[in-house]
């Protein structure tokens, strides 16, 4: 009985998955995030796939973990949005998000952006993102 209930919970817990890549490039557009665990699964799938991933328009909340994929670029007019996770227990939530960030982006997230209320957003431009994390590239 417990296994049946747990399987129903797990099946509905990750219902915000992104579509699987079918062609290259793979565009992420107007992505407001969702559940971190779903974004982690999608990130792993995109990393294993290996084709080019382009972030266009906006990418916010849990979506920001895609910004550090080795096969990603940010559209020059894209915006990236940060805020606090709605669940922060031990390594879950903000620490979970921070694991995927690097450089000055990670430093700013840990010092400031993780404290933005979950119903608000701190936006930065793709160009500012790349300035703070030079390992991230702008799309051609």
C-alpha cells in the first residue's frame, strides 16, 4: 500500500518536465522554472544528449540550472531570473540551486538573490550574466 501511494506521489511530483530534444538546436523559451527535481532530470537529459541548447527570451527560477550546461548559449536578448526556493531544508532548495551555478553568478546568488522572495524575481540580462560568468557564451 505504501509503495502504491509513493509511486502515485512520485509520478505527479515531476509533472513539469520539458520536452525531450528531437532536433538540434534545442530552444528553451519563456521558461519560468518549476520543480528543481524536474529541472535536474531535464538538465541531465540535455547534457547526455550533447546537442546545442539555446536559452531564448527568459529563463527563471529552476530553469537557471541550464545556464551552466557545457552545450548551452544564451540569446543576446534573453533575461535570467533568480529568487529563493519555496522549500529550503538542508541541501534542498537554495543550496541545491547553488550547486549548478559558478563564478560571480554563484556569489551573487548566495549573497543576494537567494533572498529574493519566491513570489518575486531578480532579473539580469544575458550580457550581464556572461559578464559575471565568462564560461557561459552568448549565441551567435
